[in-house]
C-alpha cells in the first residue's frame, strides 16, 4: 500500500492484509489528501446527487492535513473503489449536524436555518473522525471489497487523526448494514434534508477509538479467512 506509514501496529496489520487481498484481485491501494479526485470519481459514477458535500472541496473548506482519500486502483489505474475521511475538532458534534456545517462550509444562505434533530444525539466532543463517500465499481460488488475498504477507512481516520470518536452518517436503506462494522446508530434526521432537497431518514453512527480497534482486529481475521 502506498502513501502512508501507520502508527498503530493493529492498523498496519489491517492495511497489509487489505493490500494483500486487493492484490489478489489485481488491485493496489493508495492514500492521498486529494479529495478533489474523490469528488470527481464519485460524481462521474453516481452523478452530483451521489457526491457527499462533506468531502467535496467545492462545497466545504477543508484544512490541509484534515482529510484523506483511500482508493483501490486496477492495473490500468482506474478507480475500483474509494472512500474518504475528515477530522472535525469541536465541542459539540451535534451542533455541526443541526447547523448543516457537517456538510457545508460555508453553509449556503438558503440553508442557514439548519435542521432540527429527530432524536437526541450524544454530546460528542474533541477530535471527531468522520468517514464516508464509499463507492465500489459494480464489477467488484459482492467481492468483499466494500467491507475491507470501509473498515480500512475507519482505521485510517483513527490512526491519522488520533481521534477520540469515529462517526459516519447514512440513509435509511444502508444505515444498518454491517459494511463499516459495529457502532451505535441513532436517527438524527427524519424529514426534509436540505443537502438532498427532499425528505430523508438520516442516521448517525458513532464509536470510541477502542471500539474501532475491535473492528480492526475482527477485520484482519475476516480478511485472512477469505
């Protein structure tokens, strides 16, 4: 795997296992801080509606060193799968959701009213790793690549950012899939969701660093077994 030297031995072990497994499919893993490339790949594949503005430099100001893009490339250099992560340092992560600052910086004027949380969100504070933007090319779906990529993205965010919390958001249709691994999941939006311009049920998942490390160890075992 190119582009990073992990600090935590468990994360290095997972990265090595994922790289070896990707290699068996003719893929190589790469890590960069170029989220513009991530947005271009996902936008071309899914259309503008599929580009999460949290990770899109065109819609969020992203400080140097606070984001990354993990990709699996085939032998032609084309993206077979990708995901992204960001660091938010905040006293109240729920306030970022309510104000829509989790998705936009600056928040567009027509969204300045923000949203009302559907259920109480825990007071997460400190260094918050936020992951998402997972996309897998149709020819690799069902291969297990989405699972290993999603969990390596979580592990990378924890390791790179020395995060206190690990988070992501998902819509109703995918919120309770096991792709990202275990976390606590709560409903945070139930109604009109301005980033998509329509009603949605949006769920927040969160975990401590220790819980992410449990997922890392489980995934190393999974990767070795398939």
